[in-house]
């Protein structure tokens, strides 16, 4: 880490009453004193009765190597634009012209058209629905959408390419937050990512994941599984159970690379192109809001809405740019209606007016803090930086030491 910026109600103010960002040199001598408000907020988050995490693409992008020249494994939205373009450059150009992308897209400070794959796919959806193009153009859009879905699906199925040392941040994140005291509710981790990064980190740390799928084969989606728990019968008597500490709930709001639909049933399998199954994920376009009202997505969204309204609840938004309206509305509603709700936003570049972070959300949160609302905080940091700051409360158990020792011996 080199530096970090944060904003909260206790920051210094300028002459007009606006809040000043605090920038911390993380190599300085007084770093602990300067980070005290962030540390205090994170401690409050870890100690909360109900802990929720909303993870966005920034958490997965942390798995990319920071060495110049090294290939990326986790794609950004800009990478997805290029991948879709390179898959069929001629078709890409025809589609871009047919939906009049240049007339709709925004431009940057130098006047260049911004390459936004979500906007392009949204325009394709709209033109296909309106049926105003010729049959030839309509067919081109449909072929491009099918191609783009496969390209995006393949690009986000990358976890096998991640080297062992790159999992350190995810491992610490899961290890630290999934361990809860008996008085605290299970960690609920919601993510818009399709990849299996958090599943891998849970496996690396011996953490059991309840994700709405049965423990049988074939493993079918059943939201009732989120209501169940696991006890260790060897440490329990007939009247009471001993709940396992290494367990978390995982909600994949936009689907997953290992979810497929077979004969109307959602199963957890490796996707194959045999024509008998289709991947279950919401690709990035405006239609994702409509798709989110279908199962299994509506089950995940209902759980998110319910969790935000619980008393003594804290939400950590990690690597999330607030570009999903249905999620934004749920969070803003919680801020308005739940007085015991706390929110910390930790992502890269949230204060940059020209960045990818949602400007309306930035304004809303800033105004709350200016008004003295101490329930919110914004931190400009990478996912790796965030993970290093989260306090580890629970001590390593003997079972975990044995588990890690065996992993080290077999080289996994």
C-alpha cells in the first residue's frame, strides 16, 4: 500500500462547510493515528450482529498481476469490449453501426467516444425488441448477442488461471469475515460477479459455503437451503447443537459460471456446449433489471432486501461501483428507513467525477456525511488494501492448523 483516501462525517470542512477528503500516506510514521476513523468503522462492521458484503468486479480485478507486461486473468468492462470486438470484428462493426452507438455513447474529456460494452449490449436488446431493423440487421444483432454472451462467459471463468500467491487478499477476506461468534448472524456475501473467486477462497480456508444449492448430485438450486445451518454432532448433546464457525452464505446476484439450466432446473455443473443446457447468468446490459425478477435472481434479490432491513446491520461494499439501479435503490432505502444500518464503501477511485463510480450515489453519500450522518464512510483503496485493514478477531483453531498443515504438505 502507498496511500489511501477516506471521507466521513468527522472529516475537516472547508470554508463553505463541505467535507475535505483525508489522504493517508501509508508509509508515514503516524499512519495508525490517521487511519483511526477507518479502523474504528471497520471494527464496528466486524462486531455488528448482521454483517453483509456486496462485492463487485473490483474484488476480482485484484487477482490480476500488477507486473507490467503480465497477462490479465480477470477482465474489466473495457476488456470485455475488446474481447467481443476481436471475436468477430466485422460483425462488431456492423452491429455498432446498426444500433447507432456513436450517436448514443458519451465522450471523454478529449472528445473520444467511450467504449461501453454494457451500453452496446443494451442497445442491441432494445433494437431487437422494437423490431425496427431489417431482417438481415435483426439477425446480425441476434448473432452478436449470442456471441457476446459466450465471450463474456468464457472470460469470467478464469479462476484456474490464478496463481496461488494471488489468493492472499481473498483468503484473508473470507477467513476474517466468515468467522462469527455464536451471537452473530452468518456472514451474507452478495456478489454481482460470475466467477468463482470467493468459492475458491472459501475452499482455501476450509469454509463451508451455503449458496442455495443442495449438497446432493445433481445439485439443484433451492433457496430454502439459505434457512438451514450445520452443527457438529460430536460436540453437541441431545438438546443443543454446536454450530460450525467456518460457514458463510453466498448469494450470486447475477448468476455464476458453474450454473446451468437443464429442463427448466437450475443446476451447478460445468457448462458444456452439447445443446442440452444453457449458462445461467445476467450479462451486462439494461435488461439485467428485468432478468433480476426471474428465479434464481429474484430469490437472491429478496434476500438482499430482507437483510438490509435487519436491525444492527452493517454493509461493506467492496469493489462495487454502484452501477446496478436495483441494488442502489435497495441500499438508499436502507439508509432512509433503518436507523441501525451502517455502510462503508471501499473501492478504487470513488471520488473521481470522471471515473466509473456512480455520480448520483457519490453525491447522495457525500450529502449524508455533510449533514453529520456517521453511519456512512467512503474509502478510496484497492481490495488488497481493504483486506489488510480488516481486523482479525477469531483465533486460529486447532482444526484449521491441521487443515492448513495438510494443504502445505500436499502442495495445494
